[in-house]
C-alpha cells in the first residue's frame, strides 16, 4: 500500500502498491495519525501536522447526545450562568413554566437537541460550539 500526498503535502489517501502516481502526487512512508482532521505532510521533518482551523477542529469533536441533567447544571453553575437559565424558566407562562421547572428539578438526563436545551441556547445566546463544549464537559464529570 502507498500513502499518497500532493505537492503541498495534503494527504490524498491510500493506493494499491501497483498504482501509478500522476503528476503532483508523492508517496510518503506512513499514514497520518487518526486524530488529524486535515493532515499535511511536512516534507522537511517527515511528519504530519494538523492544518484544520480551530473552528474545524471544534466542529469535528464527538458530541454526546445525552448527559445527566445534574452534570449539565454543574457546568452551567461553574460558568456562572445557571441563574440566568432559572430566571428565564420563571418568566415562561403557565403551564409551560411548571412543566419546564418539573423537568429541571426532577429530570434524569437531557438530550443535546431537546426543547429544553434549545431554549437554554436561545436565552443565553450560546453558539453551537459553546453548547457542544458544555455537553462534552458535562459528560466528563464523574462522581
């Protein structure tokens, strides 16, 4: 098997050993590490490096679909924004206000794409990247 890059070092993939390279393609000794999103071959140092932007890296993280509600609350508390969420819940009209507060107080877990999370995102004007980070951090908490 051949690991192929172009003349700029961009990884193109794997080719069979009998594959004939075309202009601008170069065989390198190994595949890039699996944790690189946009690997570039450094011809001088014979290693790969990451060429993805910080935003591309953030957008390619594995985001948990669901986290314990208590863990989400811990992260919001540590960010010092939990009171903003509670205040926003209390501004809702009945019966939505009571329903949301029951879920907030007695729920076990919360899904990333739930109405509750979308409401929190909207009220706090959070970006998708920030919300994803909150879920990732909440999933890391072990008691």
